């Protein structure tokens, strides 16, 4: 089976859409729009909050580094699978297997993103989910936690990622 350029392009775009969807779902709150301009050409502000400092919630460097490493690893795997799919020297069976693995990788990324969002909704400050094989590591940033919280997160992880996953939960304290 020889894949045409259009097919490869379509598969690449679909993969990109899936990755961007996961990124959009797992991204923090959208930025506030502050582009209103008054008649003097200056940024218009609402004076109700004068004297009040509003701090933006930023992600901890640990979580950013882990997410970047995860995305880099995933992008490399995706590129490897795409190279097999578009290669003319590879059998149809190998291409089919690479395509199946690519779909599996995209599904796993979507499930990880959904799990992260579900955990954030429960009131935790930040979370990152990384999976390797049948093991999932969930790193949660929280000011307080109990064994019951960890058990609930583990159960949620198994529901979202599959019953065969070994789910490990680790809590990091807020700074």
C-alpha cells in the first residue's frame, strides 16, 4: 500500500489537531482581555479594584519542565511513526502497525489531558500525568492531601486510562 502525499498530509494534520486539542483542554484559564482603549488612546481600566493586586496564577517550573519533556518525547515518537508510514521501503503490515501505534499514542495523549483536567476540577492547583508502558505517574500540587484524596485520584486515573494501568500518585506541597 503506497500512501499518497495527500494521505500523509491528512494524517499529519489530524495528529496535529489532536495534539492541539489536548493542549487546549489542558491549558490553564484563558488570558483576560484588557484591550479596551479610552478616548485619550490609553488603556481603559476599571477603577473598582484600585489598590488591589491581582496576581496571575502561574505553573510551577517542575510541572512545566515535566510537560515539556513529555511533549518532546511524544513528538519524537509521533515523528518516528510518521516516518514509517510515509516510507516507501516499508511493508504495508509495518505501516499499518505504525499507524495503529500513532493512533494509540494520540488516544493516550487525549486521555492524559482529560485526566489532568478532571483532577484540576477537583480543586488541585496543578497536575501532570505521565505514562510509560502500563504505569501512570500522577504528580499533584496541593496544599493539603489525605490518603482518601490519593485513592480517589488513583481510581479516577484507572477509570480514564484503563484498568490495566498501575497508577502512582505523588503530592507536591504549594510553595
